[in-house]
């Protein structure tokens, strides 16, 4: 009785510490949570952190940022089933913390884009199911982080070509895609032939040539490496010839014969494009703006210089007028003795005391020497 009581206490303590939902089952080795078909729009955040198998089938989960954060906490997860949801994009590092994940099923969604590092961190992943989506293109490095991948399911997508590097798969499923028999499919054909991988549903894994509706096996399509080498070489030659033609046309337009004809006459020049007109307009605007700024800076200086210079040359009429004014001043001054020679000089100095100078006389180099001598 005491033994049963102790087990009951332990079980009750476990429930209190780890509240288990009704849809989670705990065994000695696994913790399985079943959350399928509940119209969930997000991954529940009240699940056990030590869950090892999580089924979220047939819901409305989009795998947004909130769902990614919740997934990061399930570090013990080994199996994850997200098939039958509404996921459209697999972003980089979506499952980066799930280092123990072995099985990942994302089939029957609306996935159209798979980023290059979408499966980064899944070092133990063995089975990856991406079937029944709308994937049109996959990067060749998408599956490179999956070192333990053995089964890859890509059937019923919209893939026409698949550039893949060396893989160590046991099984690959590619049926139901609109494969095109071309050189873009050559890498995949070489890998399928050289490796020991088994292609499931091989009879329905077919491709078609662009100029015919006849269907061929994806492994046996008549695309040979030599043909692809010739096609690649011809493509390079086409690009090179186009570049050469453009260069020769440019050189021809710049030759002297096009500027001046063979007979010495002026030939028609190629019309300048709108880019030259735009360039000329920009240069004119810059030059005019610079000139305006320069004038705004220098004009005040020139103006002050011109205003400060008020000197002008005396004319003959000016000298006669000066003599008349001087004689009038002398006549209006008080009568003095004619015997005194110093008084006229004193009166002259008083009249013209406003003129600056050490000796009181005006020195002007523009006054002719003849006028001075006459005085």
C-alpha cells in the first residue's frame, strides 16, 4: 500500500510540474502531442517543452514569426508534421534550433518560395517532404546543410529544372513536375545516373522538349553533355559577337571619315541623345549659379571701392571760378594795410582750413604746371 501511495505522489507531482494537455501522450521515451484538425492559426504555446513528436496537420497555420519563436523552444523535437496548412514561404533559419529533428513533413501547403538557408541547422534531418506545393525554383545550395538527408520528396510541384550538387540520397521522388528536357536538367540526370539513389515512381517522372509534346523519361532524355557544351559555346559566341558589333559601331561613328567626308566635305554627324542635352543643361546651370554667387560676393567690394574714389581733374572753368571766389572773399574781408605781406596768407589759411595737410596747401598732380606758374 505504501508503494502505491508513493507512486501516486510521484505521478501527481509530475502532473503539477508538467501540466499535460489532453492531446499529449507521455511514454518512457517520447512525448507526443496531437494538435491536428483543430483550425489552429498559430502553433499552441502551452505545449510541453520536451515534446519529441508534434503533429499539426490540417490546420490554418502560416508559420509566421510568432510560430517560429515557439518552434525554437522545442529543442527535443524529432518529428514535425505541418502538412495540410497554408504556409506560403519558408524563410531562412525557420528550424535552426531543431537540431534533433529527423522527419519534417510540409507537404500539401501553398509554398512557392524556399529561401536558401530555410533548412539551416537541421543536421540530423533524414526525411524531407515538400510534395504538393507550388515551388517553381530551388537554389542548388538549399539542401546542402542537410548532411543526413536520405529521402527527398519534391513530387507535384511546378519545377522545370533542378540544379543540384552531389547528394547522398537513398530515395528521391520527382514525379508530377513539368520538367523540360534541356541542358538545365543535365546536372540532375548526371547525379541520378552516377549515384545509387532510387527514383520512386520513375515511370511517371517525365520531361518534354520545347518543340514537341512527346514525353521522355527524365533519366533517358536525349540531352547529351556534348550538345550542352556546344550550346553553351554558341551562347558565349553570340554574346561576344554582340559586344564586338556594338564596339565596332561605336568606333565607326567616331572615325574621321564620318566627321569629314572622303572628299573633304562635312558629313552628317550622328544625332546626340537626350543624355547630352541633359548634361549640357546641368553644366549651364552650374556655371550660371557659380557666376551669380561670385558676383554677389564681389559686387559690394567693387561698389565700395568706386564710391570711395571721388577725385576728378580740375578743368579751366573751375580754376577761373576758384579765382573769382577767392577775390570776392578778399574784397569782403576787413580793410587792412597793404604793407603787411603776411595777412593775405593768414586769411587764405583760415578760408581753406578744412583741407587736410601738414602745411595747409592742396597738392594735386592733375593741376597743370602752367596754371601754377601763372598764379
